[in-house]
């Protein structure tokens, strides 16, 4: 079974928020990275932000994922 392609995301966060994330992940029996993914998907769902299907990102999106923000 082939694994899905993933990308690395590195960011800084306040220690208190990191601990809250750790607690949330533990309570949901998830890894921290999976908990972040769930939170992002939930946010996008609540705010009508489409998440492209796997393999549907344009080459520009992959080169400049934050579009300068």
C-alpha cells in the first residue's frame, strides 16, 4: 500500500498553545500532527474554504504555498 505524500510545516508557537495542542491530541488519541490536520480541516469546513483533492495543487501552489503571507 502506497503512503500519501505529505509536506513538512515548521512554525513557532507559544509554549502554552503547544501544551494545549498536546492535551487535545492526547484526549483524541491522535498524534500532534494529525490533531493539527483535524483542526485545519474543521476550520476550513466552518469557513467554506475548499481543500483541494490530493494531487490537485497547481505547481505554483506547491512552490509558494503561503503566497507571501
